[in-house]
C-alpha cells in the first residue's frame, strides 16, 4: 500500500466529508497477519455483524472457520455448497420445516438467479479487514468500503461517475449484505474498468447496520483514480459547500446518539 496515497485521501476525506467515518478495506492474503483472528461464533451469525470492530479501528482477520452463514461462506469464496432446499429457503419456503425468506417469488427464479453467480475460491487465504487509516506498506486492499448516509453517498456516487461517460459507474446487484461489500467488489477488481457497488439492502443484514446507512464499495484500482481527481471535481464548488454543512450536522447528531 502506498502510504502517501493513504494519508492524502485521509486528509481529503476530513476536508470534504468532515466528521464522517473513514472507510474499511478488505483483501485476501495467503500469509496470516498479526490482526486478531475472528473466532467461530456460536451458531449462526451474519458476517456484517462481525466486522464492526474493524470499522471502530481494530483490524480483523477471518477464515472459513470464522463464518457460519452459508451465504457468507459463498460470498467470501470459502464454500460453494448450498444448504438443502436453498431454492425454497430463499423463496416461499416448503412444507415440513423450511421457512422461506421470501426474497424471490419462486424456487425457479432462485435456480435461474444462481446460474448468474460465478464462484471464486479463497480457500487457504485469510480475509483481512482494516480501516483505511491503519493500512500499512505490506497491505494490498482489494476494495474500499464506505458505510454512509445519503449526503455522503451523493458525493461518493458522483465521484464514481466523474471520469466516465457511461452512466452506470455504480451498480446495485441483488445479493446478501456481504455480497455487496466483498463478492461483487472483488469480481469488479479483476476487471480493467471496474464498477462501484452500492449495497446493504439485504433485510437479513440490516440489524447489523446503523440506522440510515448503506454501503458503497470501490474496487481499489478505481478508488486510486478517484483520489487523483477529487480536487478537480464538484467537491471544490459552492454546491458541495452547502452539502458539506448538512454532512457536518448529520455527523454531530450521530455523535450525540
């Protein structure tokens, strides 16, 4: 990681998005690091609930044993196995004990949707999650993830589209909460011109997310470009000065709560 780039963005963020939390990053590493390994939780636990410590400033490391959610295992590349009757679980359920989440109308839609989800493998690797300001030279983030409210999101969204004519610089694919911050950003990072992922609409993950927040995940190669043009963008205009005042008020209210 270029620590000069790290420090440059930190200063820019504090200037243009005052009082808001820094993003977290993730990477898959072949070699274990010193960050505390997340122990296996007792029973089922959403991966989104497990990463709160990283947002608060404590880097964490996860592996296949740290994740108990089947969806989380798939979206982190640790497993490709689906539980029995998954097509019913994601849709309307099944008589005999399968309660449906009702996120898809029919099992057949689930079947067709699954065929569109390519598998990647991270077996043998650690998933390292670190807040931006704590990145070191030996870190190599795959993506940068923001948890943010609407005014901040408006800035991130506009930055994501600043350097391109394609109006779809930000996409919002359906999936679990972890898919929007791990799986899809990782897939995009493998592309020459990656897109940014808007997410955290999954009702199952929402209990682990602060009120009024969504996520926006930038593949690292895209994010490095964003840092390079922030100071020539709308962020230097009077329009953004007005939005920035709302961001400051929101940050103050959040601190009180």
